[in-house]
C-alpha cells in the first residue's frame, strides 16, 4: 500500500498540468548571391530574404479552459548576411514615425486571446495590406511590387504598433479582420492634433476549394504639416487566385492614395504564377505594372508620372521539406520618367533599366 501511495504521489508531482503552455521556436533563413546590372554599373551582393523574408520567431498558447486560450507571437526580421544583425521593418509607432524599426521583434510582437469568437491581439503586427499582399501572391513583397515593398505604404508602413486586432472564425470560407492603432502623438509644440497617426484597417479573405479572394485596406490620420497635410493616407489591396492543378495563378491590385496633391499616389498591378514542373521543382514568376503619379518624386522624375514593367522568373528545387534551392532573374524597364528599382538593387537614374540574377538557399525550421 505504501508503494502505491508513493507512486501516486510521484505521478502527481511530475504530471503536466492541463493548462500547460506550448511554445514553438521557428524561423526562415533565406540567403542568396545576387548580380545586379544598374545601367551605369553592376554589383554583386550576398543578401538575406530575396525570395522570402528571413526571420526568427517564438509563438505559443496556453489552454485556459472552457474553449479559451491565451496566445502570443514574437517575431523579428533577420539580416544574417550582415554579421547576423537584426533586420528592419517600416513601423508606425509612438509619435507616428514610419522609420525602420530595429527592435528585436520588429515583425510581430503581440499577446491575445482565442476562442469560438475568434482571436484578439494587442501589440505590434503586420498591416492588413502587407499580410494580404503576400498571401495573395505567395511571394516576397519585393518580388510582387519591386521597389515598392514596405516603402510602398509611405505613410501607413508595413507594420503598426500600439494596435488592437480582431480576427473572426471562418464562416463558410470567409474570414474577416479589423483593427485600430494609436499614434500616441503627445507633442505640445506641434500643430498636430492628438489623433495624429491614429488609424484603422480591415481585411476579408474568402477560400472555397481552389479559389481564393482577398481585400484589405489601411487608413491612417496624418498630422498637419506633413506630406498628407492633415488628411488621411489610404492603401488598398485586391487579390484573387485559382489553383488549376497544372498552375496556381493569382492577380493583385495595390494602391497607395494620400489625400494631399503633394504626395505620391502609387499603384501596382501584379500577375503571379506557380507551376509544378515535377515533385520537387516549381516554376515561379510575376509580372507587374508600376506607376507613381506626377506629384511623387520617389520613383519618378519631379512633375511627371513614372511607370515601369517588371518581370521575375525562376525555379525552386525542394531539397527536403524544409530546404529549398532557387535561381531567379528579374528584369525592370523604366519609362522616360520612371526610376523604379528591382528587389535588392540600388536606385537607378531616371529612364534606366535594371536586370538581376540570384542563386539562393532557403531553410525553414
């Protein structure tokens, strides 16, 4: 009897509680050698995140009982080609700054609750336009919109801090998300109002068999005296895709629309495809039309509308479930007023074309 009591006591002491927390460490390491012809000169670089953004993350959940869970996510971008340094994200943070964020967890950092009602997140998170753009095309932001990338949202950024987000459960294939974020702009020396940099965002995604469709929008209040002149800046994504079996094809429209004529309206129309060649080999490609209207000067000459056509094509080879080798080439043609830039390239002069070639390895863990 004493032995039975001893065994029971030891078992109770080492038993895992019903509310044990599950923590996952994950990441992606994507490194490549890229040769870029910038017109007047060429350069060879070793890059991180050409095909997929490199990252290191931690996620977890705790069962609280009654169908309720606590959850968290901490994820940072890695520029491990540069001495293992942290990467950057364009973050709307306290004071409304959209400068690059160098924090440890500069991609996502939030805590929340999940249940039959859906999920609620509080913290720093990816904008709905950025999240749905990547999901719509399946590729890195840079391969979809070339130079635009996170700088496409010149005012909204690709991450928002001080945010609260709700994600619904799936209703017959439809999932919606909505959030608000605070600029927390407390300057007493500026004419900006207390609501400066505050914003809202939403998205809706639908999936039914091989068909998918998405829409997302981010709105942000800008302060007086900035490029948006006290108005609102808006970025929008529309996307749809269909898996034909022999090819997965998607289309996407991406726009950035500030309310001031002194700001640069931008748009990107993207067609993306992934074609299985064999069990291990896939062809991937994107074709994009980019435009910045006359008021802008970032990707076009002053006072003139700049346009560009961009083509990316390549092959991926799955060495295992976690490791992929790839070769890619990109070709960008600027018009007479355009100065767009390829992924990993340097900003060219107006009306200068670019070409790059990349070989890389991507490993997920």
